[in-house]
């Protein structure tokens, strides 16, 4: 357990899906912060929170929570289309704020959230914990060590062929669309592998099979960066043929990853072509809240800035506008 920081934490949303409320507060506690309050519209869920964290204050109304709860930091764990409004309310109430990913549904929402936090003089961050996934950290470490040379092409994808389910994550009005769940993580990884400004985005959005849900069935964002570097990110519910999760090409080699506990590294060693299996590093999701605690108590640099999260939304939103326009478009935040 880390040193007690005195930072009091509350969450909005203690829903049963994935038990995320308990997960967030447990990570906060491990980082030396204090779980102090929970707000959920469902009284049954706040009863669960009381059992998980004896003595915690509970509320079933957001306005009352923001006015009365003994908290310094608010974590928003709610459906995607509610993130912007709740985060702005929390900032206006003088709280530091974290939201689950995705940051928002639109760039305009993201900008309003950033402006509200700046006006309040408070922190705003997004729970992009998967920057600390062991596979991504190992891949990034390998690239930064120069083992494949300069990256010029990335293909990334997730999905398969199957019904997406009928809950809110498959409802475009609530979720934002097919790209906003795992796609937010994948685009974040891509933007950290290619550390260059974007030139334009070409979107491919298709609705062909699952007509009882409103999310798209298949989405792609083809991103052109400066220096003629390209990335192709695909999320699909109708991909009958799988593809690697990562296929990264560099001037000296490449990386192929199928989420198997290791990736294959193709490299040039003293003029000889070599192929090796590189094991993933250990996941370190707790590092996210360790950084939050250090930022708020010691002034350490914030690892996940709201501006970096807005850039992800910029890619998704531009991809959809591009699909509608039938041409590549420049993102508002490069």
C-alpha cells in the first residue's frame, strides 16, 4: 500500500458490469487515496458499495453527491454519452475529474470538458489504463530500442464474426458507435507508436448484417501521418477471417502479434535476418492511479492528459465524417 495522500475519491456509477466501481476505488486505495463516496441511481448498487467499502458515503442523486460528498477527486464510470455532462458538472463543482474511456463522443464535448477543468483550476484525465498493458509496453519498448528501425506502416485490428449483443454498448446513441469501446484503446496505442502529427484520416463504416442494433458492423480508420507513415485500424463484428492484432513494419524489421502471450520480432542482426519470440511484459494497470496520486500530491507530470485523449476522439470522429463524405479529411487535432 502506498503512502496515504489524503486525497478523497468518489465515483459516479457503481454498476454491476465488470464491477468497475470497485476496481477503480481499489486501485485508488492501493495508490494511497481514500475511497470516500459513491453515487449510483440504483439504490441496490450503493448497497453493494457499502458492503465493498464499509463506512463509505453513498448517494443516489448526482447533484447531491457533488454538493455534499466528501471528495476531492470524482471518477465517472457511466455510459459514453454521459461522460461530457457529468465531467463538466464535477469540474464546475470544484473537483478533480477522471472519466472512463472513451473521453467523450465528440471533439466539441472533449473541448468543453477541457475548458471546464481549466476554468476550475482542476485536473482532468481519462482512464487509458491499457497504456500499461504488458503487450503494448513490450512492443513500444522494442520499437524505441530501434530493433525494427523507423516504423512506416501499422495494421491493427480486433473483432470477429458475431452478434455484438443488445446492451447499451451496441446502441450508437449511447455508445457513440462501433469504434468507441476497444477502438479507443487501439487508437491510443497507435498514436503512441507513431509519434508524429496526422495529415488526414480516411474512414470506412459499414452496416450490413446486425440490423437489430444501431452500432456499425465494421469500421476502419486509415490514418496518414507526416513523413508518409500509415496506419490502418479495424474494428469489426463481421470479420469472418481474422487478422493479426498488430502488424508493424519498420525499415529494419517488423512485429507480428496475435495476442498469444508473446509477439514475433523480425529483425536484422549484423546483416542477418532473425526471427524471435518476445514475451509480453507484466500488465501494470495500477500505474495509472499511482501517477494520478503523484500528480495531485507531488506535482508529477500527468501521464494521460485530456489533450491526448481528445486526439483519439478526433481520429474516430474524423473517420466517420470521412466515411460520410467519401474522401480523406484532416482531423481537427493532429
